[in-house]
C-alpha cells in the first residue's frame, strides 16, 4: 500500500486519438514543487483538434509563441524527475504522449510514468469522483491545464486517502 503523497504528471494534447501529441506537461512533486511547460510542436506534428483546444484553451499560435523546443522540455523534465516515478490518472494516453516527446526529441527518459490506479485503494476509487468534484468547486480559478490538473489530482489522492483511512482495500 502506497503511503504519503505521490508525484503527479498531467499532459495536455493536440487531440484525443493516436495522431495527437503533447502540447503541455505539468508535474507536481510530493514536496509541492512544480514544473509546467508548453511544448513547441515538432515539424511533423500537424494533427490538431479544435475540440481539444476548446477544452484546454491552448492554440497552436500560443505553442509557437510560448512553447519550448522538445529537447529543452525533455531535458528539463529529466532534471526535475530523474530516477523518480510519477503517477498519471490518464496513463493510457499520458504515458504514450511522454514517450512520444522523448522519442521525437531523441532523448532518453530518466523517470517512470505509472498509472495512478497502481497506488489507489478500492475505497479511494469509490469516493474519487465526488471528492475531486468537491475540490474543484472550492477552487477560485478553474482551468483545464496540465499543472492545475496535476495539483487537483494530487489533492484528490490525499483527500481520498484521508477519507478512507482504516478501510480495507
């Protein structure tokens, strides 16, 4: 059973399918330290879904104006996360997007991305959505962005652990 506060990663992408790619990565460590960066798309990354843009409010123009080059983001993430395991609540999409970033940047990934479900107990899963919704209602600034989402996921983990402490898994 996992004890403590997990480090969380969240990725925003250009769309929802296999042709999509990462456009923003946010991380919050168990210490509370954070990393977030927009990613300038690789030349071959052309797929774009307006529906995704409407959710995260990041346009391609913003990426070209404020995004960092792939290799820079990959190296910064490696320096920030070297040797650690970070958890994702959307591992099935976030993990491939992180791998895609590293593959395209021709850089080795120095950390592991694991499914959040690997450390959640059954009782935590049962109260997850209502707990997350309650935390979101108490936030002044709600925005669907990678660093904010990572922070909410981490807070939800901590709160569900508190709520279910002592319950069997």
